[in-house]
C-alpha cells in the first residue's frame, strides 16, 4: 500500500472490484429488496415518517417501531454532480467515467444517492424523471441505478 492508499496491484494496473456496501442489520431488508428489483424504505409506525438511510429508530420521533415498505422505482433528480475522476477508490469505476451521481427523490419523499445511467452526464438535469434498475455486484448485493424515463 502506498502512502496515498493505493495498493501495489492498483498501481500496476490491476483492476480492483467495486467496493460492496456494508449490510447492517437495519439495512438488511433494503439490500434483500434490491436483489429482487425492489426499493424498500423504512417507515415509522408511530408518526408515518419515511426515511433513508435505514437506522434503528425514526429520525423524526425516535420511535423504534419501523417497517420496511415497498417504494416506487420512479423519482426525480433532486441534485447531481458529474464524477470525472476516481480518487483512491476502486479502479472498476474508471471504465464508467464520466458519470452523473445524483440525489434521487422518490415519491415517498426520501432521497437516495445513486448513479444516473443511459444518458450523457451533461444531459442530466434537476427535475429529470428517472426509474430504478439494479446492478448486481455479487450474489449478495445489487445497487440501484437510475435511468431517464422518456
């Protein structure tokens, strides 16, 4: 490992796989859903608040009575940035450069951070209608990505 955190394999041009998310007990239902092509969002039984990122209690009222509900796969681009360089991360992302990384607002009101695909990054816009698809990174993880709805 170099002083910059790049492994010798990476420095020699060997590609490292994309890093997998940590699947915590609170996020288990979300990741199980993505493998089936679903988006599952936590909702509080007490106050009805929907939230992302999964956690042990409601961020509004602190209730621990949470459910996992099926969310729509569609949303809109709330905000975005264009990634043009991968810094100290998996070289597997380099083949996708440049790409748009966006805050996607789902109909439930929660916002997920995800890649926008199937469109030139410069053509992504705030308010663009998008729909989720899923990239299977392993037998345990599928990550949501969003593509424009025409």
